[in-house]
């Protein structure tokens, strides 16, 4: 799918994420899904399971499945640098890093 440039909100790093664009343009206005964490009409399949799991779920208990590219480290850092939090269902890291394994050094000069 390719969106028209005019339909994209570029006001924040979050509004530019594929998962947020899908929420803003499809889930909320068309399907009336506003709470991705708690709405029982939407589910999340971790990236490590792959497209085969999405196909299996569609055959068993889903109406459709949507696969998104993983967010880039640049997108993740842009959200963090803006002091924002990634939206629900927008990240999947594999293998999972141990707590304290990832460190970000902040410059004093900003």
C-alpha cells in the first residue's frame, strides 16, 4: 500500500510510524478500534512467528491479518529523542535483550 503524501501526518515521530498510520487511518476511523491493548477484535502476533502464523490464524480464528515492516532503529530513536513512548503493537525485538544490556549515552550539551 502506498499512501498519498497529503494523507500523512508528520507532526511527531509517532505519527510517522506504520503502526500509527494504520491506527489513525484504518483502525480508529473505519473499524472503531481505539484501544489496541484491550479491544478483543485485534490481536498481535510476534514477528518471530512470521507470515505462516498470520496465515494459520486467518484460517482458524481471524478475518484478516496485516503484516508490517519492523520499525527502524532510527524511528525508535526519534521517538525516544522526542521523549515519547512507542505506541502499542509497534515494536518487536528478537532476541529479547536482557535488562540493562542496552545503554544510551546522553550528551550534556543539547
